[in-house]
C-alpha cells in the first residue's frame, strides 16, 4: 500500500444526510467508506463501485447506525487498493466494527421480513398453499416497509426510497 492512501483518522467526519439526502458527490464514485453512529463509533468499513447506492442500502438496513461517514474515492477500480484501505482502516480502529463482523448480514443482505410475522401469521403461513403464502409474505413485507419508511422519515430522510416489488413476494426488502 502506498503512503498517499489516507488513514481513517486523517479524514473529516461528514454528515450521512444533508438536508435529508445522501450527498450527490458520492454518486457513481468508486471508493472506501466508513460509517459511524451518532456517538462517532465506527459501525462499518466497506468499499463500492457506487458509494451512493451502497450508502442508501445501508441507511435503509441500519438507519439508527448511519449518522456520520468518512470516505476516500479512487478514479479506477482496483479491488486490491480498496481491500488494502478497508483492512488498514479496520486495523487502525483497533476493533472490528459490527458491520464487518457479527452484524455483516444485516448491513449487506436484503431485509428478511419473515421474522416480523406474528405467531398467527406464522401459523397461517405454515398451512397455506404457495399462492396464499406469497400474498401473506407481501403483506408482511409492506408492513415492515412502512415501519422502515416511518423510521427514515423521523430521521429526516427526504430522498425517494423504493423497494424492489419482486422481492416482496419472497418476504425480502431491498432498495430498488
């Protein structure tokens, strides 16, 4: 790794949201980013070919942990450079952030809404035909979606958030 790559501490904290949106400067940018909670505790270090889209996904999946960020953009994609920076920042932090450890699935995978089913819905689901199971999964997914959108609204998010309708049939939520 070359010395021109920044350390995590050398970068300034930036608000995750500016006037209810993720800053446009991240759109279609390749780089490494670090996400911090309201107390500036590191939650995740990751890299992306479009930082903006990744930040939007993380905000939907873990809104309470996305308050501050630091980032470093590169001009040409290089997995080696991105991996090196990510690992250096994690090492510099001294502990592995939850999003790079035991909470990795929560930060990186679509939201599985099946866990939000009531006991009654779980019982109905187990006894239904596939077509009715899909309807029930979509209903549960819409309920969880409404909760997420409400939570984001309380955080002051004003940008458009749309979920992939096809995934709702599987009980999954992911930003489209």
